[in-house]
């Protein structure tokens, strides 16, 4: 499964779990449907495309403040329940997040070599 498709499936699963528990019914309520559409819209326009990090490790916060807070609430509640309902998606998401944070740490730890002048000094 491609990274963005897996990310989209993970977000959809989390929103469904949250909505079913908090708003009842087998179908998504209007608010949750709107949040899921917004998340899909933002994924479609992600500047990182296939190299997209998980949201926790992303340097760009592309959600508006209200949607970011709502998604944070959904993920905090549904995240632990994902292991029981969608173990594959949950484990892959955790592995992606771990990889993304490791990559970010490595990139930050490496100093920029800068430009070396003819005299051998760094600018």
C-alpha cells in the first residue's frame, strides 16, 4: 500500500472509531465527515507527497487551528483503539512515526558543512 493511501486509510479508520463511539450510529456524522474530507484534501496537497512524514514529525502544520485541534482529539482517543480494530494500520503508523523521528534527529545532528574557501576555511 502506498504511503499516502495508507495514511488516508489510517485517518479514516481513526475518525470512524471516534465517531461511532462519540456520536453513535454506523455512518459518520456531518462533523466527522467534514473532518475526514478536510484531512483528505490536505493529504492531496501535501508538499512532501510520497515522502510525507507522520503529522507529529512534520515540519509543516498544514491544518487550520480548529481542524488540527479536532484531529488531535480524534487521534488521542482512537489511536490506542486502533491496535484492536486495525492492527496493520496501527503498527505501520507507529513504524512510520518512529522512522520519521529518527530521520529528523539525524538531519538535525548533522552540521551543515558550509562553503569551503580556497584557503580551506568554512564560511
